């Protein structure tokens, strides 16, 4: 099986096993509550996992390391193996047996291979002989996360036949090279050598004529091309009945006759005769090293290809099932939270209306404040969802992360309380990054509050910054590009997380906090923000030992880059000026609210409900200093198309997009033009006013 397919299969198995473990843990936590849906989900996941596990033609096992008499992690036990394990390895009933019980003389070599995978987390692929059974195995091994499980999964297949064929091919090549001069003079000798080989073999000269062909190859050729080949015949002539197959075959032979040794998988024949072959070409030299021809070993792999296609279909079905399960979980969580928020808004407004009807105006204010607060919570929830999906609008600028941490300390201390000690360790190296400062502040505060919640009786939070140069190996381990990074870490000595909780730490709406004390979007928001910023997040935790969360952010090494300072938020009152703002939005409510802000600021305004009407006004000579436009609008012209057309008429026109979409949906590449800004809905009217003033001013 190709390495890409092994990698895909590995990911599927790992995901299914994680689901299995997590559902089992959830059932254990809710034991006695009769959670029939969880039980059914567990049964479904286990059934899918078991089906794929047992259906694989490749051998598969999961091993778990432990400390043995020979030292730490000096042995491992087989905790799971499929039926194909015995077929490929030649050893039965391995579950429950340790490596040193099975192959004591070979144990150190296998431990060295798999121990490296366990320590580094980097998958490997290699070939090695299992001496006790004489089997040569093609092996792919990868660590099952988290690393604290000390488990490695192993996929392998028996390639002994291929190894023997390669060895025989090598011996045959040596014999052919020694005897080729005599063989060419006496063809029978060459034919005898070829006929002694069980695999399909053909030997041709530089004119693409057969020097030798054995019975297996002759029969296969006749089945595909309906011609009987003989020594001395021309390959192109006998293959001419199948034009496409002839062209494909000659292309491969020409490569071999130029001296190239290679392996190719190709298909020949039509209908019931259609077959897949693994073709191994090698050049043929005489005793003086002169190229005189080429030979081919062919293996029919049609059954293997069909099995791989069937397995891919099974994998696709599993991926679809997992996707639908994830969508169901996500939409269920969103619906739950938004229904609660909408109830708060609707109830507050209904009470306000009733009080107005009774003339009790003085009692309305608390309910209006409640509705506003709930709206802010709804906006925050959408913001967190966008952060989780890495689709939020970021405004990166050059900041000193050490300075940001120092500026946050007082707020963090007030948030976590006096029973928590705060320690800060900052690096002396350059700690600059091009990142959204407010999002990083939110992430740091969120992590500190999570740490506080893990230490209800008090404890210690450590905040650390350090420089991390990531070479190819380190970058691959962290799933990052090689380069310079700075690490911002938050660690606590609290209760820690068990493996089943740690595995779901970044899942949306997953929380271990009581109802009403968390949405379950905190860590997923941090993860989405950091990944969108080109970084990575890693969490390490052990029950009773605390938790460490590490944010790896791209580091700016150039001291010449100036630090960005936040702009003042207060806006002065303006008098009426001769400036015009064009407002385009299909939502009447939005036009009303933005229009009131423009009136308050003293600007003239032109309002339109669609892009075509706005563009017509510009074509008729309307004077506009700023264009404010929604992105998604009906009528065949969206905001982006309107702006593109408007700038053909007015190059350099200032544009403010107001949108419920993410920045990437507006700008594509995410790069701001100097005259373009984005404000995502929902926004406060003060924020809108400030942005308008900044752009026109």
C-alpha cells in the first residue's frame, strides 16, 4: 500500500479510536443516568472502528510501552491486533504478549525503532525482517496521542515474496551479464535461465525484440493482446492490436532501453481482460558494461488494487459519517446557546413593551440593559465560533509580547483572585510579533481563568515567554513551517486533565464546567486565533500534576520594525461639513442605524438598497468621499463587485465594508489596501463612528 494511503488509513483509525475512548469516558461519567444516545453512538463508533480494523488486508496492531526489568520503557505489550496480523507476521495470538516474550533475541532492535516514534511523535516507515518467522515486513508506525498513553500503532504487510523476487532478479541479472555473450550466440541458454523464473519475465534487445520470455509472461501477453509472442518477435508489431496499450507499453520500454531502472504500476487490457501490473524494469549489460537491452519482471496486482479501492470507499463512508456527527454536535451546541440568548432578548423587549403600554417608563431601563448585554453575549459567541473556524477578522500589528504580558498582569491578578500566585518569566531576546493584540490579550486572560478554575483551593500560575528556533525536525513535530517562533506559555499546578478530557480540549462546546459557567468555546477560540495567525497550540496535562498551554507565534527578529500603538477611542464632536458618504445595504434596519450615525457626525449621505442603484448614481456624477457597503447583497451585484466597478470610475475611493462575513470572504487574500477597511457585524455605533472618522479624517 502506498505511503499516502497508509497515512490516510492511520488518521482514520486514530480518529475512530479517539471517538471510541471519548464516548466510553462519557458513558462512565454519566453512569446510572441512562444515556441511551451516548450508548448508541458508542456502539456505532465501535462497530465502524471494528469493521475497518478487521477488514484491512494489512496487519495492524497497537502496542503499549511499560517499564520492564531492563529499564524504563524497555518492553511493550500488544493490546490489540487484527486478523491479518498473523497472516503477515506469521505469529498468532499476540494480544496480551510482550515483545520480549515473542522475540527475545530481536527485542532491542524493535524497541529502538518504535521507541523513537513514541518519544518524537514522528511517524516512520521502514522495512525489516522478523527473524523468528523469516518474514520481511513493510512497516508504518505512528504514536497515538496523547503521548502519555505510551501507545504506538503499527501497520504492516508481508513483502517476503517481493524481497525474494528482488533477490532472484539480482542473481538473474548477474548471471545474465556473465552469460549474455554466450546466450546471444546460443538463445537456448538464455531461454533456460528465464524459464527457471516463476514470475513473469521478458528480455528484449535494443530493437525491442524478444531475447527471451517465460511461459507466465507469454500467457499473460496472449490474454491481453491476443497474440502469441516468441523469441525474435517484435513487441511493437504484436502489441499493435491495442493502440493505447501499445503506446503505454512502448513508453515504458523506451525508458528501460535508455538505461533506466524503475518500478511502475500500469494497467492494460479492456473489459474482463483489464488488469493492473507492478512492472520492474532493469537495463541489461554485457560483460564489458555495454547496454544491450532490458528485462522486465511483471506482477499482477489487480486484486490488491480492487481491495484498496474498496477500502477507500469504506474510508470515505467513515469520513462522511464523522463529518455529519461533528456537524450535528456543532449545530446542536449553537442552537442551544442561541435559543437561550434569543429568549433573553425577546423576554426583555416584551416586558419593556408591556411596561410602555402601562405608562411605567421609569422601569424599562433594566430590561433594555439586559437585552443589550445579551446581544453582546450573542456577538461574542459568533466571534468565538469564527475564531474556532479561523475565519475571524484579525487586525495584526507589530507588538512586543513581553510588554503585552506586563500590561495584562494587574487585570489577570484581579481576575484570578488573591488565592492564586502569579509568576512571570520573560525572555531577554526579541519578543516581537505581528499579531492582533486584543485577540492575544483575550487568549492570555482566557488561559489564566481556565488555570484559576483548575485550582479552586489556590495555587500558582506561571506565565513565560521564550524564543524557539524551529528547524525542520522541530517544525515537523509542531506542525509548523521552519523558522523563528516565540512561545507564550501558561502553566498551573492544578488538578490537570485526564486523557479523555485532554483529547477534547479544543472541541467546540465541550466543557467540564457546570452549566452556566462556560460555553466550551474558550480553548477552541484560542486555537483558532493562533492557527489563523500562523502559529500553533500545544497542551500538556496530567491528572494531579497541572496543565501547561503553549502558544507558538511567528517571531519578528527585525528591531527596525516599529511597534504599533493603539489609537485613541474617544471621538470629538464634529460640525456639519460638506462631505458625502454613500451607504449601500439591502437591510433597511442597518441603513437606518448607520444613517443616524452619519447624521450625528454631520455628513451628507446617499442611501441605496442594492449595488446597481449605487453604481448608477456614481455613473451620473454623484460626489462621494467614502463608500460604506455590505458584502452579500441580492440583485446580481455584491459589495466586492460594486467596489471594483466604483474604483474604475473613482480610483482611490475610500471603502468601508460592513459585513457579517469574515475578512477572508471580503478581501480574499486577507491583505488590506490602504483605502479599504472592514468592520464586522455586529458592531457598536460608537465603533462605527470612530472608524468613519478615521477613514475620512
